[in-house]
């Protein structure tokens, strides 16, 4: 019997009628293999909140050394907090039948995704979209001294909303190595992604994860791992994989990540996804390779030097020695690591998942750059992508269309702000407010067509939006201190909608907006299925109307201030709506078009979140 088919008798005997650790009710199995079984459970002490548990194979449980090492590995993994890492909550002894408790991601593995989507590989843009957050998560872990050791498609989960997560930091590999020591057999599924030095038994280093990440990216692009036939182990040690088509750009970066010598690999997993010249050409300069803060605001920003409670999986003495040749990857990796540590030490906010831990104050805040993206975690692992609009921004607000758009006038926004990349989705709304779209529509007396987790929420009043902002403020305080959740002002909304353009629309309307559909034959559409504007915002035109913070005044532009305009108005004043919707004509989708609604109105109106400076 191989280690891939070990029969964990006690795990399999669990039938859902008993509680694990006195509180977790088994719902159904999620997976079974030689490394233990995984179950969906409900926490009876938290109103049935769902988690996943990984039961340990009996053979491992009965080995004291393996048991202790696994527990130590779990303690390290529990200290990792990142929006794209599946959170390990606890290690439960459970009366001699131990299990790992982790957040449950409703989705499927990247392994299954690849099987369903293309036998010949995915388009490059899909590969980058899926793997870039995983790369950021791995680089974050490396900055904390933690090496995953088992990066592969089976350890990447893609949630139903498309968000990718990586799980089993160190834990799965520890189980596999323990089982290998006990049984003398190696899991072939992991072998496909192992680096040459990992095969030789070298101590864990980030460079090993870089290789495994590159092997996973190779499979995403080509449809199969670098080596799949014959003596896999010998090929990993001595053969160069078949080149990816093209040989330049992303393909060249991925091939560089598969270098036999760790010193010749890119300095980070993120760098594996950066386009480079043809394989074999002189690598870019250090300045081009060094990681920047752009788009990487999900990293932990506390002092990166390990403290008493910091993970210490890899010590400095364990890092691989770099070659001293000029312009080598090793030299650039060292410099890039220094640059990355400098960034991590200075970032002024944290995206802690669900605010689980207290954290030290950062030494110095760093202003994000225009276009940076931050993942704000709401509840139950649901995230919201926020795009930064740097200040100051000067633009021409208004137009020559309706009277209430006149006069067009120059406006300056003096402060930067974050704005939701998409309209708030039904899943995001329900995770905070507990109300389904069907309930909202029925309450307002509207059709429930267009119900879907990724569709924008609608039939929410302006007052409802204020409650949503209050509901997420504690998470904003923990993850992005110094910011306040609010509806965008009219000026902030129009500035983001125009994205540096000056026409009626920020692009070809049919490419960027859902509009002009019949009431009876159309509906809302999943967000981000049309092209974004130049600043990365989706659905600013069409799909659903969007509430703004301002009170509506048709003559406001004639006397509005030139800097940071905002019309607070009376509490019961009508409020501005912008952007048009799927069932309104193109004219209503113009950047300058202004509509209005009573604060209690529930119509085809949604919203997007702004995070503005608290002072």
C-alpha cells in the first residue's frame, strides 16, 4: 500500500454525528488522500460558521517526532496573515485524533481549474491574474522567514468570486516529509514541482519556492509541468525543460525561475511574473528588477526583523550563498531583498485578515502611488479591491449637456483617496450586512433578475450605504489606519470615472459599460466583465447607478469651491447618483451626468466604497 492510499480508518469513521473538540460538527468530506482527509465543519459556538479541518493520518499521529514537528510547523503558519493566504486557525489535539482548523474557501483548486479550462495552457493575462496574488503572498511569507516548501496547483484555491488563495504553508510539506521518513516513499504529485536542491535535501530557502512557483506557472502556460514523463527526479536535477512558446516576456521569466542554480533565479515569486527579454540574454539591471510598492500593498508593514513572536523558519545563515559574478541574479536578488525589506518596514498600513492580531505601529508611513491596489478584507474572507487615486488631481468637472452639469469648471482634489475597483458586489454586501440581493429586491418591490455573487448589489438606499460603511470601519481601522470608509464625493467619483480623459465617456462605451438593455430582457451583470478605464476602475459607466456622498443641487456648480468640493446639504436632502445603469440609455452614462434620489430610495442603485483620509 503506497503513502498515497493510506487508509486513515479513524478519520473515515467520522460520520457527522459527533463533534470534534466538543464544538465542530462534521458536514461533509472535502477531500481524501494519503496525507489525511479534509472535512467541512460547522462551529457550533459561532452560529454554524464554516471551517475546513484536515485530519492527520494515524501513521503520523503515532510517531512522536513527526507529531511534534507538525505542531511546530502549524504554530509558525498560524502567524501568517495575508489576504491571499488561507488562514490556519489552530492545531487541535482532539483527544489523540488531531486536526488542523483553517478557513473554508468555497471554490476549487487551481489543479481542477486547469483541467476544466485548457489542456494547452491558459492565456498569459489569465496566468498573471491568478498567480500575481499568490506570488505576493509567498513573497510576504518569505519576508517573515517562512518558506512554503510545497507550492503546487493543488495548494492554490480559487474562490467562486475568482480570488486565489494559497494554503498549507509548511504544513503539507511537513506531513509529506514525515510520511516519507515513515514509509520510505515520496509523493509523486509534489515531486513535479520540487527544485533540484530540495531533492538533494537542502534546508528550506525562498529560492526553492521560487522554483516551485515557476514550475506551477509553467504548467499554467503550457498545460503540463516542466517534466511529466520518464525519470522525473533525474530530469529535475540535470535537464532543461522544453522552452515555452515565444521565449520572451513572461515565458522568459518563468524559464529563468526554473534555473538549476538558485543564484540564477529571479529574486522573488513576483519577479517570475515580470516580462523579460529572450532566454539567454543579459538580465535587466538591478533597478528594473527591484520590487516596488506598486500593487503590493497587501504585505505586512511591521518591522521585518524577527522578534520573539515572529516566525523563524529560515535563519540568515541558512540563505544560499550568492555567486559574485557581475549582474548575476544573486547580486540583484540581494539588492532587491534589501529594497523589499525597506518597503515592508515603511508601509503605513496592514491588510490583516479579519483583524485577528494586534500589531506594532509602523516606523514611518509611506504614501501609496497612483494606481496601487490594496485588498481590504471584510468578513468571512471576502475581500474588496481598492485602487489608489493620488493627490493632487486637477480635472474639468461637468459638461455642456444638461443644465445641472453646467458650467464645466476646473476642480482640484488636494488629497489622495482609495476607491473600489468595482461596484460593491452582492457577496460583499451580504458578508457585512447579512442581507441577500433577493431580500433587498423583494423589499423594494423590484425584479430579482441579475442575482449573483459577483453582480453589483442594488436596491440599497443612501442610508443603507452609511450602515455598510459603519459596518466595515473597524476593519478599515485595523487594516488601513488613518482612513475612513465613505461614499465618494461627486468630484472624487467623476475624477475616477474620467481617469484623465475629457470626453463624455472614458473610452468606447460598448467596451466598458453595460447599458441600453430593455427592462424586460436585461439585468445587472457580474462586475469587471467589461474593460476597465485607464486607471483600472470597472463599471464606472453603466451596470447600476452609484450613490455619491453629496446632497443634490442643480445649481451647485455655479458656486462650488474649486478645491475638494462637497455639498453636505441637509440630512434629508436628495443625494447624487452617477454612472447610469444597464437599462438606461448611453446619454445617462456620461461622465458628467448627474441624477438624484431620496436618501431612502431603493431603485437600481448601488455604490462603491471610498477610503478617504480620516483628517
